[in-house]
C-alpha cells in the first residue's frame, strides 16, 4: 500500500469553485480499482501554536493498493477532465508518495 499527500495551492478567489469540482469527482475516484482512501482536507481552525494555516491549500489524503493503481488513476478520463477544469484555479501542486517505514 502507498500513501499520497497532495498539497494543492488554489487561487483564493477560486477555492469554493475548486472544491465543488473536486468533490464532484470523488465518487469516480473512489470507484477506481486500487483506491482505498481519497479525501480532500483543509486546515482546521485551531489555537494550536505550531499550526501554520494556509487557507487556500487543499491537502488530498490518498491511499492506493499499489503504485500501478496510482498511475492508472492519473490517466483516467475523469482525472484528465478534472485537471482541465481546474487548470486556471491551481497555483501549485506538491505531491508526496509514501510507504510505511
């Protein structure tokens, strides 16, 4: 199993529209073979001092059965359509692909 943390920095004025498009695609992704978990998250409002809030960053928490499943996910028609639909909303994407230590 692999874990993916994708941090997507979105234009501040596009966050709601981005999340609408992203959330509409979740059922498609979760139906893919090899998808264990696929969840968008934003910074929680807390008073914890070590937290560095980034209100326009969406962190996607993913679990996949294998690297092959993740690679197949990236090439699906619904992901290609999602990338095209959000292209002008996204400023930066940072991805970490992890395995258990």
